[in-house]
C-alpha cells in the first residue's frame, strides 16, 4: 500500500479498478484547512491524463508494471510477434496495443513490452533507432535557407522530415519518442 503523502513521479498504483501512474504531483499546505496532494495521473492502459486531488492519508494498493525486453520478430496481419530473450517464448501482440512510434521498429529490434498481471498493454520501442532512407527527393542547390526540410521515407515505411543534404541510401538516427530526425548515422 502507498499513501498519497508518499506520491512521487512515476509511481504506479491501483485506483477505482484502473492502474494509474503519477505524472506530476504537488503537496499543498494552505494557510487555512487541511493539507492535500494535487496530482496529474495517467491511466497506463488507456493513456488518459486527469487531474485529481487526494487527502495525504488516503492509501492505495501499489501496482507493479512489468517491463520486459523482448525482440520483435515479424508481423502476420494484425498480430505482431515478440520473443522473450530469456525463455525464447513467442507472444503475439495485437496491432491496437502498439503505439504510433512503433512505425520506426524493424525486425529483430529489442523493445520493452509493458504488462500488468500478465496482460500486455503497451510496447516501448528503443528511444533512438538507425534506419536507412529508401526514398527522398534530391535537395535543390540554392535551397539553403536555415532549417529547410524535406520528407523522406525510411526502410520501415515511416515518413520523417530530414534536412536537404540527406540522400537515398543514407542511414539516419531517429528519436522514436518525437519521430524527429536527429543526425546522420
């Protein structure tokens, strides 16, 4: 059990049958009246963020979210297969569980599979990936204004905005959290 007075960023607990994580918290001690804890909490299953205030003495059962490294093997229709690197067990994960940033993951990459009580609710790809540019328009000489970008398609099929000097066949590093070009690899 965890009391609301012990809340910290990233703490997960069960509330009203849902698993929530603290995004932001603030202990408030007004001049008149009792103290309280103002929080922003995120439902780890749905991703919805809400604001809620708690009495510091309220207690909630802690929730242990398992984060396991698994290797992405292949996709078959709407199912994506991941392999546990320790037991070599393969598990299928439905496409709707994967986030938008999964479009940067190619086969044989290691991802973190998030589960609660055995139910998988999310997949976190690596923060940075190196992918090859498969298609982009050539940069036109003279287009040298600062921060000019052009669309480029990478080997996973995702589209990224890249600087004009990037050509087909170049390997680039992408931040999967924002979907932005970082640098040439």
